[in-house]
């Protein structure tokens, strides 16, 4: 029987704003351009309060569902963030299967395709069992996907820690990467997360395709090399459908930092933010403050509570500090800092409207942790960056942004013995980005990338064509509701 309902996709997103936000943008684009409805599936475990705004005002045709909470009491208190996420993914698979069966049996809904977030490829097995086309929505760069696909081979052929690899890892179409620049979870073989990442690399092989938040001008060589491998049947094909960047919000534009920016000269302000999850130590917070003050440059700094043990401590939201009962992260700044820098600087606690800030005429640089969403947002705004990676694949992103091919970013240098970025290094790097010759080169390259990002998104552009090709495949492959229910064993 021919399909009678509109195409409907189920998108499973892992926790964290950096994953939920691009999923919402993908679902919005599918609805607006292709009439595809979506159900965004989240986890009750590990949910961040900061994730709710992205899901609070969805356009028609996009609904949400949350998988029930599962116990995590058996995990050690210091378990890696990715260990916690993947454990939740694995333990909720029976609940996911029940949800998909319910949707498959709905004549008003059905399931045209299932998309798993980059941290959830274990869920592909459920969709495959039910006969549903199953894809990975990869919310970072294609280069990082290539390295994760290579992780099982790396584990099989080496015995040392990644940081001790004798030479760089060179993959087709990718920049050479030192072992220390590979994703954070593979840096310690003895940590349980290492084996989970190897398994994740194998789970990716069961995907029907990779929908990647990138664009051709940014990763052309990687896309070409990946196509050659997919044509040979090594990997499923990859589709560059990005960049996904949130649209300006009238509500966000009312934030108190915006009138302050209105008063600053064009291109004069350094925006400082370490993403939704990045956290500095108490000492590093003080060194950053001293460096910003010594640089003499204007700045807007989003300050979060420090944490001396975990650079991703704010990933799941909430207070991250273990230093007493202070309820204001600004209280951890050096005494008198805010007052002394008031003529040129503004510090705001916890959150600021990043897309609106980067798009403001006064902003001329971005000190960033190099999360992929932030990387794409600074490209879309045409703002050069100062790269300060903290965790996950951020070191790899920093390598890419500072590479000769991309040329968008300069990098800070941390001390080898303790990883601290000194106040002197902060001051010098900030001045170079904002008023130095290298910063001027990065600024020109940022403008070029902004133009390329806009080209990718125009009607008929590469991103539109790639997403249309995926939707066409879904429509052709979609089973009838009756056949899908039969494949799932009935309801």
C-alpha cells in the first residue's frame, strides 16, 4: 500500500545544548523546505535545563518525546561524560524500540527514517531490526567522524597512548593529526570510555548514511575522499547539509549586553565564551582575567563557575563549583577586576546570546573553546577566533580552524607542565588577534568563510541539494505502515 501520511522522521539527540540545538535546526529545515514532520527524542537522564529553550518553541510539525530515566548508580562518580551518555543510550534501547513501534503503528504518523545523534549510534540497531532506514546525524566536522571511524583500527594496531604515537594520524582528505589532538575519550586506554569509543566506531558502520553539519567549502577535500571510500563500499555516504546556525531572536536581542555593544566601536570587542559545557579552573579563571586586563582590548566575557577537576563540568547545566556557597560566578573573578575594566569590558554570568553577539558590528574576535557549533557560528558571522580547546573533539577543531586551509583562528599556548594558559600568553594572543598582523589575516579569511557559508545555504545551493537528496531517498525507501509494523513484530 502506498504511503499516505507525510514523511516523518524520528531524531534521537544526546544530551547537551551543543547536540539539541542543531537537531532542532535540522528538524526546522526539514519542515520548512520539504514538508517533513519530526519527533525529537530526548533522554530524561542527564537532561540540561539549558536545553529546554531550544525545545520550548518548536514550529508546527515538530514534536518531542522523552525516554524514561534509567539507573546510573553503578557508574563511578568520576565516570567520563561520554561514558555516562553512552550508558544511558544503551540502557534506554528497549524504551526506544517501544516508541518506534508505537509510531510505526500510527496511521497518522509512521516512521520514514530514524536519525541517531553522533553519540547514539548504538540505537541504529533498533531501527535496523524494525526495517526503518537509519542514519547518523553528525553534529561535528566530517574530519572528526573520519577519526572516530578509524578508532577501532587505531586500537587494533597500536598499544601506546594516543599522545605517545610516534607520528601523526593521516586519514584520506584530512589534516595530519597528532595523537594528542584526537578526541578526548580515546586518550586513556585504561578508562572504560576508550572501549565504548571503539564500539561506537563500529556502530557507525551500520548507518545508511551520515548527515553532517558541515559545508563543502570548509571540508571539500575530506568530502571528496569520503565519497571515494563510500563509492567503494567502505563507509555509507556523507551529506554536507550545514552549517546549522540558529537564527537571531528578538528576545535574545534584549539581553543587557546588547546596549553595551551598541556603544562600542566597530570590530573592537573580543567576545569570550567557552560554550555551554566548558569550565575553567579557579586559577585559570584568574589568569584569563589578568590577561584580558593587561591586553588593553575591549571584551565581553561570559563567566561561569570554575571547577578544578573537570573542564566539562557545566555540560549538563547547573552549578559546577565546589568552592563554598557562592551563587554568583562573578564572585570568583579577581578582586576589583570588574570595576577596573568597566571602561573597556563587560562580564556577564552564565549565559549570553552568542549568535546575536557574534553578529554585532562591534565584535571583532571570539575567544572560543572550539566546540563545533561555536566554530560554525563564528564562520557564519565572519569573526576570527582565538582557539582555546578544552575537551571532546575541540583540540581537533582547533587544528582545523588554525590550519592554512581554513585560517580562521590563532591559538593560545598552554604550559606543558600543567596546561595553564598564563596571563602573559592571554594578553599577547588577544592583542595579536584584535590588532596584530596575524589577526588581520584571520579577519580576512573569516569574511571569505562567511561568504562561502551563505552560498551553501542559498536555495539550490550545496546544502539544500544534499538535504533534498537525503529526503528523496527516505521517500523512496519508506515502507507502508502495515509492512513496518509487521517487521517490528506487531503491537
